[in-house]
C-alpha cells in the first residue's frame, strides 16, 4: 500500500519509520492527554524537590562549625547576659523543632529572615546583589554554551581528526582546572603583569567608579573580562563533551545513511537531521547552566571581589549567618529545580515521543 493511500500517516524516508501525523484523531487525543499528565508529573516532582531543599537548607547549615553570636561579637567585650540576649533576639534559644517550623512558615510566605551581620532582610540583600550575578554569569553561560555546542558538533562530525583531538584535550584539561586557581593565574598574568606582559585588566570589583553613561558600560565590561574568561574556560568543556558524545551516538543511524543516499550535502545532513536528534541531552546541560546564572560562582566571585550572590554567600558562611546562607541556598537550588523543570517541559516539544 502506498503512503498516499493511508490517511493520517506520514512516511519520511529520511527520518525513519512511519509516525502518526496531525490528521489522526487518535494521535491528537493521545497527545492532548499525555502532555498534561507529563506536565502534572513534572510539576509534582519539582514541588517535592523544593520541599526537600527547604528542609535541607535549614539542617545543613546547623552542622557548620561556629557560634553565630560569638562570631558577631568577636573582639568586643560581651557578658554572658548579653550573649543570651542576642541568642534570644535571633531565636537561637528556641528548640530546634520550633526554629524549623518558624523557618518553614516564613519561607513559604517569602520571608527569608533577617541577616545577623547586615541587620537587613535577606530578601532585600539578595535582590540588591542579584543583578551583578546575573550580568556576570549570564554573559559567561551564553558564551560557553554556544562555544561548547559549536565545538562539540564539529569535533563529533570530524571525530578522530586533529581538530577533534585538540578540542577534546583542551576541554578536558580546562575542565580539570580549579576555577579559583585559574582566576588567580589570570590575575597574576593579566592584572598584575609578569615579565614583559603588562597588567591591563583590573584585579577585582565591578567598576572603578566616577563614570557614567557609555563610559560606565565600558568600565564594567573591562572589569568583566577576567571573571568571564575564567567561567568560560572552565564551563564550556562539559557542554562540548556532552554534545560530542550525543552526536557520535547518532552518526551511525540509518536515517543519516538514507539522507546521504538521497544526495543531501554533508552540512545539511548534520544541521537538519543529526544535530536536532542529538540535542536532548545537551538541552538538559544548557538549562542546568542557566540555573547557574542565579547561583553565580562562589569561588570566582570571591577571587575577583565581584559584588554578587557568590561573594555574599561566602560572607555569610564566614559567620555563619544562618538566615543569609539558608536563603541563598534556597535561591540557588530553586533556580536549578526551575530550570530542570523547564527542560523537562520542553522535551516533548522537541521530541513528541518523550511525553508519551
């Protein structure tokens, strides 16, 4: 029976076996039922994950060594009565279960508490530092995701060649380098200067101050070069390796052989058929990277004195400032959960088989 004589069925010699087309009522009904169930299941999983993060964020930092009250009063003569008053003020004298229930009740209403060391609402502190983190890590994630996808595709398509070996070797080397060590090395070479190499970039901070308008934009971009370069150098390798592996798995498919037999150019075979089918694992990686945008990079922001959430988290850990680190941990983990949820919801749109 010919393809044309079978209503509701689309046969594509390149993409593979027959699949139900939009004219099939049963397929449309199944899709309408399957996708909402898929969405409901993913939303339920995300809610459970957020609840687990809420519990973890409270108990995890209770095991961090150090007394917040003694750390805040370090170097100042403080009597036992004053220490007791501070503990009562911060609610640290309450039983642990009561502290937990109070924390959960406030967190579910958006109240993350008051910072011990800054004496300000945690939500306001996060909102003040978030733009700097979004700027730094957002630019870095866009660059290293695009770079990893491009180099991973080229390496897989020409696997075994000189370019593939070079790209893979460099990626594995940079991926194994600690980000703080690479950041310090860049500061020594390109900020301080070494030998004949002059220092041309700032050692830290987000801007020099005293500038406005376009000059301020250039000043911020100048300060961003080294931290962005550090994040890109360490981050692009994972995307490259995942994309390379996924595309290598697809390259032995019969549908690619059929596409070539039909006379399609190699670039078209790669762009139209191989790469789209290899994107699903990489989509997860890209969305995870986007989740890192809100979390920032604690080590890189600390090394370059970048005024973002990563540096704020480091300051909170040094006390420990329990409301601050709990709130930041909740934001970091929540961003990752939301990005993973969006990736899960996007999968059926990229490949309808996922939601069935």
